[in-house]
C-alpha cells in the first residue's frame, strides 16, 4: 500500500510539472462592442455633447472615456461613461 501511495505522489508531481512547463497562451482581449470598451493605446477621442429632442423635453448626452485599470500584460483598459441630463428644448 505504501508503494502505491508513493507512486501516486510521484505521478501527481510529474503531472504538475508537465502542466506548468507548457507554453502559455497569449491573452486576447476583445470586446463585442468597441464603442464601449477598448484595450491599449491612447485615450480615445471624446465627442461634443449631443442634444436629442425627446418630444416634451430634450436630453443632453455626454460621453467620456476613462482609464479603468490594466490587463495582466500592462495594457490600459478604456471604458466609456455616458452622462444624460434632461434640459429644456431651444
């Protein structure tokens, strides 16, 4: 019984070494909607505030990009914040 336990322990150590020794897959960061999130590069350009006529009132929409952390390989994660404000129509 002792020989089986020792053999099992050696097999487990060997399997762990083989698993850790394999080449790692390079990360692939992507978004299904690049208008909301981007990876790496400089700050994406922000647009001027947009005014949308909603009928009885108008809506001012402002979009701003912000750095929202980093990926494990030190690329900046850019996310877009959208601010909405009800304003009188002109």
